[in-house]
């Protein structure tokens, strides 16, 4: 698939999409059965609670933190966080879902507020990512939105996996 539209989204478009993740999580996740939010689709796979916790951590470290570093230094060397280790330390599967959603609401609200302070000139500031090389703040913002969408799809996939074995013969409709 080729996309010829390389236009950068403006700050208001970015903030609307980032806020949308909070709204979607608030609508969908609390309605899920408890078993679904705690269920792991496989070894070393995250439960939905861990995904919500990961979204909070990513806002703080991978997105706002990285952008702040890029604003504070001229082309800084950026770091990579061990997401699996952070998830193990957070132990989000053992936490209350409502508490995790409140944490995410709070973190995301602060993140959106931060994004609104960015100026157009800030979007071309760069940093050196250890795996992919030079990145610009505008690319980090787009990655942030894509990252959210990826995890929303992951949540849907987990719910489908949780329900799959309960379909019985109805599975034939989906094979």
C-alpha cells in the first residue's frame, strides 16, 4: 500500500486522536468480562490490564519523555526502555482495572496538555534513536498515535481470543 499523503497532522489533530484513545478505552474495557481483562493469550503475552499500564508508561517515557529530551538538547542520543521488564515490575494484571484506567486518564490528560505546548518549529527537532537513527518530534507524534491504534487492535484481538473457545461449533463461521 502506497500513501502519497505525507502531510504532518497539526497539533489539534494529534491531540484529538490521543484523547480518542482515552474515550475508547473508557467505553470498551470496563464492559469486558473480568476473565477477559486478566486473560493472557499466550506465554509472555500481555493481559489487557498490562496494555493499559503500558500505555501510561509509554506516554511518560517513550513519548513525552523522549520529546522533552529532544527539546532540551541538540540531537540527543535517545534511550530504549525494556517494556517487558517494566510490565513485570508494574504487575498490572494484579491491579484493579478502574485504577489503571484512572492512571491512564491522568497521564494522558497531562500528555495532551504537554503536546498543546509544542510550537511548529519544535516538530523538526531531532534525536538519535539507537535502533532506527535520526527521528524528528513530528515522527514521534505520529508514532504515538499509531502505537495507540496498535494496542487498541491488540485489545480487540485478546477479547476475540478469550471468546474463541467458547464459540463451540459457531467457530465454523469464522474459519
